[in-house]
């Protein structure tokens, strides 16, 4: 496995694969790898001739007061896990490489970024502008056949799919199932911020989503499913930042389930950790978008 830090080195390293028409898979990450990332890396390595991982804690997607400074960083451990998962090439640039002096272009997806995690009263759409700008740069540099993302960040996946379609990226955007701890907690680099007491409460998020999914049969009202989730959360003393049912493709609000894929998504703050999780209910043509229970 080779590690490069400059865009030019990355392009040079990929040139032979491109000449020989070998397929390229890209897994964008911010490091602090866990089994969720490893599942994406293994898929890229199994499905593509060349597996590329980017490793960059992207300052543009952190708001003021968010956890940029303390975001977990361990390059050696990340490199070892990437190598284990079959990655061929790691792109680990410095911030000045990605955003040199004078950098002033951003990529923004409208509408889809105004809700859930992008609600201006919560994190704000600046978060997604940061995500789509870095992912656009990575897609331009790597020109992958497939780019891999996790279903845990469901809204991010929807936004990136929209961007890839709107801007004519050739890459297929693959969204793979959330990987969970044995007690149901979705794996996340931010789980490292949980105190032992909050770690014990955290599986209530997944229990809440499962309770909602049990109610969310075709014809059921979204408010009833959300009430079931809210009851589970309040039993664990958790007040969600948001808990909503939305169309899984366009994120429009869902009032009643009708068999179309619907996303039941929540965010909650447990101490210093802001956690998100979701479940997809209803028919889906994308097995990667289905909940793995
Ligand atoms: O999901 C993440 O880790 C980040 O948002 C991503 C896609 C790597 C962009 O920085």
C-alpha cells in the first residue's frame, strides 16, 4: 500500500490503472477508522481493481464550536487497518494542499441540505457545503468508477448522490449498510467521546429506531412511529435533537407510510457526543440502503 500527500502524486499513482482501464474504487474518510469504514474498504478492494482511500479531517465541514480540534487522529493505526482491508493507495493531504491560499470555490446542493442535520437552526447547511466541496474535489482527482459511503450518514449519501447526478460525475455512488456494535449502537468515530455512562445509554438510539420501524407499516401514521421511538428514547433519558420521518430519496416529510422507502432519522447529544442514526422502512431497490439488523 502506498501513501501519497500531494494531488500530483495521486494522479501519477493512478495513471497506469487509468491507461490499462482498470476500475478504481474510492472510499473518502476522515480517518479514526472503525469496522464501518473497513466494510467500505473491503468492498472497494473486492469490487474494483484499485482501492483508494482518502484520509483527511476536512475543516470545511466543521462548524464553529464543533469538534475539529479534538477529532480523533491516528494515522498509523488507520494505515494499518486500510492495508488489512486491501487498500492499494491512501491519499492523506495536508489542509494547505486541499485548500491553498486563495481557495474560494464551493459546491452546494440546494434543498436537501436545509433539513435534518442541515437545518439552519441546528448544524446549518455549511456542514454539507464542506462535505460536497471535498467530495467533489476527491471525485475530480481520483475519477473513481465507484465511490463508497455508509448508510449511517444517510443524508450525506442522499446529498452526494444528488451532486454526482447533477454534476455528471461518472462514478456510481455505493451506499453500504450501517455496521453496529453487538448492542446495536451504530459504529462512529464520535462514539469515542461517550463517557461509560453515556455508552450504556447509547444503544437506546437503535432500539428507538427499531420500535419506530415496527410501527411503520404501510398506512401507519409517521407520528405514531415517531412516538414509539420517542418513548424508547425518553426511557433512556435522551431528548433527540431531531427525530423525523422523510422520503428516503428526496428527504421530503412523510406523514404516513405508503410502502415507498422512508427514512426514520434521529440525532441526539449524549454528553460531548452528537450521534446520528437511521433506519429505512418500505420497499427499496437498493439493498445497500436497507437497515442491517
Ligand atoms: O463521512 C465522512 O467521513 C466525511 O463526511 C467525508 C465523506 C469523508 C467527507 O469529508
